[in-house]
C-alpha cells in the first residue's frame, strides 16, 4: 500500500512540476528562448507572495490576486527591456542574459531575505485532505495544484488554438519574418507570451510555497525540474509537459520510498533514460510539413 | 613561435599568407620572461601572495576552458561544475589509496575526460539552452551519486591528508607551480588547438554549423573533442582547488556558482578570443577580492555587467581595450599580407 501511496503522492507532486514547466515551455515555444532564470523567477513570485501575506495579511491564495498581475507585468517589461534585445544580439546572447539574470535575482533575494527557509502559511487548506482508505490520503492543496495545472495547460492550449493572439503566437513562433510581413508586431506578441508565462510562474511559485519550503537559492533546482518535465514529455507539446511533470513526480516519490536520499536522483535518472531511449520525449508532437 | 610564413601562390610577388602579427611576435618575446618570473615567485614573495595567485590561475584555467566550449565550440554549458567536482574527488580518492595527491592532478584530468565521453553521448542530443540545462542535470547526478559514497565523506566531504608530509612552504610552492603550469598549458594548448586543422573546423562550426557540415567538417567529432578537452581542464581545476584548500565539500565543489564564474569571466573578458578570458579572469578576481566583504552583492554587480556585455559589448573587455581593431596577441587565423 505504501507504494500505491507513493505513486498517488507522486502524481500530486507532478502537478506542481507541470505548473512550473508550462511557462518554460511557452517561452521556448514562442520566443525560442530557454529562460535560465525561470526557476529564480518562480522563487521571486513565492517571496512576493510572502511579502503580500505578511504585510497585507492576505491568505496566500488571495495573494495571487496581487502576485499574478505583478509577475505578468514584470514579464512584459522583461521581454521589452532584456529578452527582445538579446534575441538580436546573436545566438548565445539570450542564454547569457537569462543566466546573468538568474544569478542577479538569486543573490539579490539572498541579500534581502537571508538564506532562511520560508514557507507560505496555507492554514487548514495546506494540511487537510481526503481520506481514501488504506492509509492513502490526498491533500486538498496537492489536489487543487494538480487541478490548477491541468486547467492552466488546457487554457493555454485553448488560447493558442482558438484566439487571435494565440494564432499570432503560433505564426510568430513558426516564422517571425513572414508573420511581421503579415502585419504582426512581434514585440507585442513576444511580450504577451512572456507575460502569460510569468503569470503561470506566479501560480507555480505560490502553490510551491504553500506546499513546502523555499529559500532564495532554490531557483536552479526548480528550473531543472521544469526542464526535465518538458523534455520527458516532449518539446512543443503542452499535454506532454503535463505527462512529463507527472512522470517526474512519480519517479521522485517512488525513488524516495526506496531510500529518502534517492528521490531527486531517481527523477534525474528517469530523465536521462528518456533522453537516451526516446530523445524526442514521450509525447512529441508529430511535425506536419 | 617561429615565423610561419608560407607562400600563398607559386607567384613569388603575390600576397603571402601569414599566421603571426606584429603584436603576436612582441607578445612571444614578452611571454617567456613573464612566465619565468611567475615561476620564480615562490622564491621572491611571501606565501600568501602565491596562495592568492593559485586562485587566479585556477580561474584563468576555468575561463579558458569555458571559452573553448562556448566561444569556439558554440556549446553553452552550465554543468562544468560536474567535472570540477569529479576532479576534486579524484584527488581525494588518490589520497585514500595512498597515491601522492599531486599525482591525483593527472588522475583528475584523465578521469574527467573519460567521464565526459558517455556524458557527451547523452547531452549532445540536446541543443542550445536545453543543452545548457542538460549538462547541469548531469552535474547534479554526479553530485548526488558522489554523496552516496561514505568513503569520501558522504554529504559532508573529507580532507586531503596525504599532503601533510610536505612542509607548508614547500606544499604552497608546489601547488603554485602546478596551478601556473596548468594555466599556461590551458592557454597554450587552446592556442595550438585553434591553430590546427581542428581549430579551423571549429571556427567554421561556430559561425555556421550547417555550412561547416556541408563543407566536410566533422561537426559532431570536433564538438566531442572540445567537450572532452574542456572536461579534462575543469577536472584539473577541481583537483587544484582540492590540493589548495585541502578540503572537499560536495555542495560547494559541485556548485553551479562555478559555471556562473566561468560565464562572467568569459563574457566580460571577451567571448571567442584567447586573450579575453584571461583578461576576464584577472578582472573577475580583482572584483571578487575587492567586494568580498560586502557579501554576495559582487555577484549581483557582475551579473548586471555580464548582461550588459552580452547585449552591447559582445567583444567584451578585450574588444574595448583593443578598440575592436582585431589586435591578437595569440592569433589563430590566416592573414594575407600583400
């Protein structure tokens, strides 16, 4: 029964990873930039929520009302001020710029908030759960994270497939020059995509902060988990990202069940096995040419 | 450095291809006495100064290796700390089995190179930014596997004990000579590598991989060589850090901070030149020493400077110093002289 429990908890954990990963996936899909500051931006969102809860006395879930717009605005500005320039400064520039940003954010957070371990007070919501019998309990928080992850991915899928801005994003992603010829302002398209991505990052940061603990130096770890979810699932597939998150979550909890220190390592090993055996991911979207 | 002038055409009056510049001939004359003076330093200055320089030489080695990867191989790696860690642990293992830790330096370079081969097999499936994070994951795997071994201290690390047979002054001097040798070997090695046929291929790959491939450059093989050489260099750097600090702690030796240092040094100094990373290492070292008392703010400052350099001054400090006039102390290309 402990194994069944490990898998169930892994699926819930996977919800968080899927939520982390969809922002990374979106920015890569539209801008073709791998944002190496993704994890640190997630941690920044968690700290923003911490400030909002402690100064405004808000519940962390309500703090989302503040944190999501702030992060989205930050995404818009980030794209306009940094990423767009880096796209024009050569192939390596976006990586160098986002990595520089990662180090700046990490160390600025470290100086401002110290290295102490923090968490967002979620109250009963964080501890209560649904008893399924046989020693298996599903926490409300974990369950709602998974639901939010699925909802965000489905929403993104809908936006990309059905709305004008989604069509603009797909067009710009496929061929920025032709899209510009058709009258699309690529600066605006990119900025909206980054804003949406950072809104999902805000969600991910707050849910992660309620679930466990975080420190200013957690960012790289989160980036790696998001990246693994994207690659396991398959680049360019949002449902693949969900599947990748779930597989990673299950691998970690099952690994930790074998021995507590094996959790993260088991996730990395599953990632490497997928990379070796099926480099295009579990659910690679078929290229139609 | 002899004058390697070769006739470009059978016609003796036509332009000739040269591989040296006036600056490089001057640099060659200056380099030898400078290296000789540096080698004599343990006899001339106090041990705390040579101790500082060990840190600087290690940074020069690291920056040169990262530049080889990114500036010439076009591969941005954020996982070189994996090989740094392997190198440091090679010294610990050598120490454990009773081998002189200085011999562990060679073991470290070889061990990192051997491990780089299967690593390349996996991470070469990824490109661009995903390659970067892929190397990072592999470095994390190295760390997580390392801490499972009790013999090398598990999660808390261990000390290098075998060096206590040397008197401290002698130990400091030997470590210094090793570090100086490693830095000179790295800069000279990359210089010779880039002047070779492989270097020409790498330059082509960096500029346009598809075109290089179609011209018959064996892109994958060339990149693999670069990856393995850079791993060996980083392994050596890790071993130097271990014999210098006499203590290996997994979380700090496998820290992604090393990658940040390497990227900052190379981007600020000048990506894709041999001189740039050396300049970058010196500047980084100076800033680190000056701003260390103010906590990690120096990393924030360096990060901002690196972002600015990547966006507006792509040739880095070396480009600014030489006013973009293509001054090369260590030229790798072919030039035409009328």
